[in-house]
């Protein structure tokens, strides 16, 4: 019996939150675990992780957002709709029994900017003990999520080349 069922959070303003969850997926895949990453607020087939998932048995990456920037201060109705649908898909995925680890990439941002109620997410994740590890990534993890998590790591920016004018780089940032 696999020893799973904890809630992990990777948050903070430094780089490495999505990367950390992908590293976890890589490691877990080595043990034959099944991993599903749902990417909130994203829909890009050019992301390295979307392309690479086919090479890891048991790993799937599914975008549930759209290929455009969400205005965090004033999200469009379509973003609220997509986040709601993504959350419905997340609940089904978690309860499907098909996956050992479910990564909800950028869901913290979706909650923080009002696309999804953090209280609903926290209530679902704590409603029953499941043998599924849940990973929530993204800046601004809401207090309701920090409260129910078993593992919280805050990536803190010390330096980022973006501040020196280096744009997002293929294979490094996406
Ligand atoms: P990564 O996907 O590289 O692990 P992340 O998940 O920690 O980064 P996000 O907040 O999801 O970071 O940001 C997504 C994009 O912004 C990535 O291209 C990432 O490299 C970049 N980024 C991350 N941290 C910073 C930062 N402190 N300043 C500017 N850009 C950043
Ligand atoms: Mg990220």
C-alpha cells in the first residue's frame, strides 16, 4: 500500500514552484506511480512539460485554462468559468482512483485572484482521507490552503534574470 494522502503546497515569489512539482512527478514515475498535473490558467502545447509527459509512463499534463494572460486584478468571466470547470475536473480526477498524485498547478493563483473559492477547495480536500497526494502550486497560496496543508514550501526570490531583462527561455521557464 502506497503511503500517500498528504497535501503539499509550493508557493512564494521565487522561481521553482512548477519545476518542483514536475521533479516530484519524475521521481514518483520512477516507482510506477500515476501522476496527473492539471494546469490552471494555462493552455499551451509548447510547454516543455506538456511535450515531455509522453516520455514518462503514467504521467499526464492537462491544461485547463486558456492561452492568454489572466488580468489578476480584474479576471474575465471566461477565466472564472474555466477555473470552475477545471476545479470540477480536478475533483473527478482526485476521486477517480486512477492517480497516486494529482498536481493542481497554479491553482493558488486562481484562488488568490477570486477565480475559485479557497474555502471550497480546502473543504473538498479535507472532506475525506484519500490515498492520493495533492500538490498545489502558485504564488499567493491563500491562508485556508496553508491551514490544511501538511507540507508548505515558500520559494523566495533572491535574484531572477527577468529583472535584468532576460525574457522567459525555452526549456528553462516553459
Ligand atoms: P517555474 O515554472 O519555472 O518552476 P514558478 O512555477 O515558480 O516557475 P510562476 O510564478 O508559475 O513560477 O511563474 C511562471 C513563469 O514566471 C515562469 O516562466 C518562471 O520562470 C517565471 N518566474 C518565476 N519566478 C519569477 C520571478 N521571481 N520573476 C520573474 N519571473 C519569474
Ligand atoms: Mg508555476
